[in-house]
């Protein structure tokens, strides 16, 4: 089984939309703390990793754009991509 592709902006928005079963258009740029927890859990499940994120990385993930960047870096460090 091949590894899923690195998450892009659309993937992150889709994962966030699954929190509360929302339409992707209803996902705001700013990510709340519960949404962030949900997103990290979804990424860990999808990529079968445990993300070890610093406080700085978590702070950067307060936006969708920041989350995409941090997830790319974290998953690349975990051997994905």
C-alpha cells in the first residue's frame, strides 16, 4: 500500500470540514484549538505517525496556511513525501 500524498491546502480544509460535518466552504482561515486537535488526529491517522510538534509549530498552525507548512515539514521529517 502506498503512502498518501503530502497534504495540500485542499486536504487540510477537507479534514477540518469533517469536524462538525461542514461544507469545505464553511472552513475559515483561522483554526481554533478544537479544530487543531481534530486536524492533528486526522493527520496522524492518515499517515500512521505520531506528530511531535513544538509549541512554536502549534502556534504557527493557527491558520490553514500555517498548518499546511507545518504538516509538510513534520511529515517530511517523519519520512513521508
